[in-house]
């Protein structure tokens, strides 16, 4: 048996709703076919955006969406994606399959997508191959309310009113696909480019600098030292890769050892956040700069028969567990982590949704975001978890992972995952500082390789679970490979 004690009086940092954000890149069928089908499509849509996808994202209260990349962002020239669609300049998407990008989804379409979902846009600018002027003009085009060349161009393209864009990334992975820069060179460029990313009127820009690749603490140190005072956010990218980058494991066929290897790698996120936070603390002890984990998630072999450049992978209960433990880690570090964006939204990597023609599937990962949504903007509660270990083949993980929060109405929300691939674990739950009348539970459970697909879209779905009082405590049985959300009333 494991024991979890939650101190209901300990309300700490606000869990920024943006920890539950997502990422959409011009990659494979994320944008085209995934969210955008065009107004003339037979697939139900509003202004070209798939109705099923928009509705599913509204249901999990998607708070923020990053676009247009990724590596694509540092090759993207935004002016090619405005104006009459038929006249837009085409380009080669060199990173992702070498396909022709016709730019039919551009700035106006992205802002329309965010409007329909009801989420904040997070736009990533091009520092790798774009100019300072181009980046500056994009923000003017988006947000300037008045007479200016870019505001007039926006009006001529059918949108006289400015949009509100808070989150802006100044380059992506500039240590790699975004220009192969060294940290000091990037940091100086960041200082220069961000100078011209203006806050117009009431639109206050939250500028996000390109941060480290995984455990590259030197990058964090140098960028913070040179440019820390010019940014509000610093990004971190970390993917959970089964096997090696050269030889990745399958998304759906894996051994027990590979299951635990993947979870062990997912849990490395905690060490990354702690260590990068320690480096940031040297230059920013007040935590003015937020850590923005704007790319995270599992990266497996592509599905057999699909274009290797499209990064299309299936998504199982194992991926759901990766999401659950990672989101618990983000919650627990809400004092420094202010945003996170799962890679990616639809049809790419650890997608929350998969589409095929007019059909759509909610993945197990989608259901984790559903179960965790009550944490958005709630305040973190202190937890003490006493649990054993699970593992196989030299890979060991804690049996359970948990986090807890209290919302504005005083309801306590607890999310807990059983990482064991098999074997139920009973959890004894104690709440300090409150006397619950009832605790309601929902649980997502299955075998590690269980998944939803187009023939069987509801194989894995949350169901109600019983949490029973026992003296001063409460007890719930968590099947192996499960994720539960408990609401205390
Ligand atoms: O998400 C896929 C790619 O992974 C992104 O384009 C890039 O930023 C990262 O390397």
C-alpha cells in the first residue's frame, strides 16, 4: 500500500493554466488535415478549421497553442502566408519530408484557430534565417492599433482590428536547426531581435528566449547571463525517446523493460527543471523569468508505412503515463515553470488527437489532459507520498506519482498515476486541514500497449472509480498502468 498526505492548508504557487498548452507545427498532418481542411472540404469545418478537432480541444480547455514551429519557424517568412490564398508564395518544407508548403495556413488562419478554440496564441518568430525587420513587422501586423504600414496591410487582408498576442518566441532551437549557434552568439542576437519586438498599446509581449536542449546547463548559464534581463521566459526542450535517437523503439510494440525505460526517461524532467532552475536562480533569484517547456513528449519510431519525415506515431497507455508523470512534475514546480507545450497537437509525435479523413480519435494522452484540467490556475498543495518502486530489467521508477491543488472554490484536486505495468496498488489518502464529505474519482486504466484507433476509438476512456472512507483516511485501488483524478468535496 502507498500513502499520500495532502496538506489542504498549504496553498502555494498558482499552477499556470499554460502548463497544459500544446504545440502545432507545419509538419506532416498536424496543420493540413489535422486542424485545417479549408472551407470547401466535405469534412465539417468552420472557416476551414475541423469542427471535431476544435470541439475536442475546447473540452480540455486548451489554454495556449504554439505555432508555426519548431524547426519550421526558423525557415518561415510570415509575409508568404498572408493575402489571397491562391497567390501565396510556395516554399519547400526542408525539415519535414521536403514537401511543398503552399502557405494556405498562415497568420490569419492561426489566429482564427485560436479564436475558435478559445486559447492564447504563442507565435514563434524566425531568428535563424529571418531579419530583425521581418520579426518586428510581424508583431506590428498582429497587434498595432492605428495607422502604420503593417496595420494597413492587415486591414487590406480583411482584419482591420488588431489581435492580442502575448507570447512571442525569439527563435527556436538556435543551438541546432535554428542556426547552429553558440550560446553567446544567440544571446547577443536575442538582445538585438527582441529590441524590435514591440509592445503596442495594451498588448504586453511576454518574450521567450531559446533555451537549452535537455541538460545543456552551459547554454542556460550563458544565455541568462548575457540576455536574462531582456526576457520573460526561457524555453526548455526535452523529448522522451525510447531506445536511441538513431534506433527508436516502436510506439505500440514494446517489452516490459522498454516500458520502464521510457518512464524512467520521462521522470528525468524533474532533474532538468531542478538543475536549470538552480542555474537561473543565480541570475534571477526572484523568479521573474519563467521556464517554458515548449517542446516535450514521447518520440517513437514512426508508424510502419508512413513518411519518416511526418513523425506520425500511435499513442498508448504508456504515453498516457508519460504525460501523467510529466504534468505532475510541472505542477510541483509551478513556482518556476509557467508554460509547457506538448509536441504535438494532432497527428505528430505524442499527439492528443489523431485524424484520418473525416474521422478523429482521442488518444490516451488526450484523456490525461482531460483528467488534469482542474489543476489549471489552481494553487499547488504540499504532498507527502510514501510509495514503493516498480521496474524491470534494471529500470526502476517510483510506484506512484502525484500532485495536488486547490481551486478558487476551495475544491481539492489530486492526480495520481500507478506506474507499475501490472498489479494494482492501494492508495491511502489523508487530507490535513479539511474534512472531506466525499471524494469522487475518475480513472484511465488499461494495459501498457492499449490504445484507441480508428476502428476502435473508445477502447481507452476514463471511467468513475470508488474512493471509500476508512476512519480518518480514504482508500482507492489503482490498477497497474492507470491515471486517476480525485476531487475532494
Ligand atoms: O517537434 C519536432 C521538432 O523537434 C521540432 O520542430 C524541433 O524544434 C524539435 O527538434
